[in-house]
C-alpha cells in the first residue's frame, strides 16, 4: 500500500485517462499531530502551475473556502458575479462593490468566513480495484476566497476548509456531479501523521480484492448535519442504564471535534463502567489530564489500551446493529504509564446527546451514501489486520 500512496504523490497531474462508470475518485488525507486536525490535499489551478492546497475536512461546511493567495497561478480563477445563476443558488448570498458574489457561512472553529465566490479547476485521482492510480481530467469547482484572518486556529499547513456537508455545494457533491458518479463519499482517517488516509468520492476501493465488511444504518440529515440514531450503549456486553430520553438527540458525526462528546449522564455512566473495569485489572485512578476527567496508571496490569469495549446500538435492517469501539479508540495515552478515557463531558443539555469525534473514527472506514440516505461503517480495521494509514 505504501507504493500506492507514493504513486499518488509523484504521478503527473496532467495524464489523460479514459473514465468508466465504476471509477473511484481518491484524495489523500493527512493528520496534523499537534492540532489533531485532518486535512485533504486538493490540486487547484490548471496547467503546470496547479497548486496543492491543504484543506481541513469538515462535515458541516457547505461551500469550500480557502485563502486564494495559496494558489500560485490565478489566471484560471474565475470570480462569480452577483447576477450569475451560481450566486443566486447560494443561500444567503451577497454582493460587493465590484459586483462579485459574496458568501458567508459558519466556520468549524468559530469563524464566520466571508469571501468572494470563485471557480477554478481541481484535479483528483481515480482508480479501480486492482488497477493503478490515474489522474482524472480536471473539473471546475466552486468555492469561496477567504482572507488570512479566518485561518486562525487551523493547522499551519492548512489554508482553508473542504466542505463535506450534505448540502448543495460541498466539494464531494460537485465532484460526484462533474464525473456522474453515485452521490456518496467515504473517509478513512489515519491514527498517525506518519501515513496518509483516504477520502473517496463515489464507490470506494478500500481493501482492494478483499473489502472489509460494512454495517449499514439509516442516516438522518438535520440542519446540515449528519446524524445517526442510537438505541443503546453497551460496555463489555452490559447495557448502560440510561433514561430513554437521553437517546433522542441522536449522535452527530464530526471531523473537527477530536474526542467524542457525551451528554453528562451518558458520560458519567460510561466513566463509572470504565473505572470499575480498570480497577479490576489492577489499574489505579489518577488525576485527570485536560480535557479528560478519568485517567489511570497502568501499574502492573500491562493491559495498555485494552480496557473496555464500547458498543453503540443502532437501527439496522429490522434489527439492532452494533458499532464497536475498543483499544486505542477508547483511550488516549498521555504519558508512558497513564491512559485516559478518551471521551469528554459535553454538558447536561447539548443539541446532540453524542458527537462522535475523530479519535473514535480513526482506523474505521465510514461511507456516507446520500443516494440511499444511509451510512456504512466497518469493524475496527485492526480486527482485519489493516489500517487507514498508508506510509508515504
């Protein structure tokens, strides 16, 4: 797999290929370790001066935005005018004094970036199962040019935000439409900054000729968010005693929240169960390490990450299905001998009872299928001796 990623990095951006209906479109994903942010690298521009631009993955941003000064050659960039059909179709559009279309939207880190709407070419990769990576003919896509100040809080290498929302203008939907593929995408987030993960548009090819099993559950779209309903939470096979009303808010999926947020009562029940198991295997509780409340000295147990297994019950095809979290997805190591329960108390009255963060999503294959309004998720990939990380 390392050779595959090496090819992604080095292959010419302008090779021509013949596309077929089963082609999958692929963009590498990188984890920035200090900030624990995930970004995809998109090549923007046309000809020999196209620019690789790193963009934060965000499941709630509707229109991709970036600092357009990062684009080396602006001759192919086209500013969208106020009177254009593109501008008129953007909710909440505006105009500046030069008749350029303006767009404002909430940002993932508290910003409200406003910028001129523009169009330029984007070049991505395509592949088939068992076939090498190739370059798809570049397509024009729409985004917003934001100024430098909106980059505050983003990793140093990141120049904007890649829109992955269920709305009308996210990057994945524009690409799916341009290449006439099924409107769905998949993410495989790496657990380390040493390897590259994957962002697929259309049918994914993860696993090649031996694809990993996937479990399906309905996907709810609510106010531009991806929500899944959950019916129970089990720890080591034992259900947590929870008021039914706590399950009504559902679980939101996020690529910008690092550690899963739980409503206070849910968090307390999980922490209590986890603590009992940790003490049974001779781990001693120690002081918390922000943002974590419950941390433990491993002591003589030598159990490392394998303390408890948590399963979220979800509606399936006529029966409950389980999404399993274990090992490194359950805890975070904060020192050589101390691990912490890698969940955060999200307060007593959050909008969603659970926000599933990137630490829990690492090394899972997650597919968002808007053609069927379902989400598919793999088992922990460690159970199949594979990983989202491909060495570069």
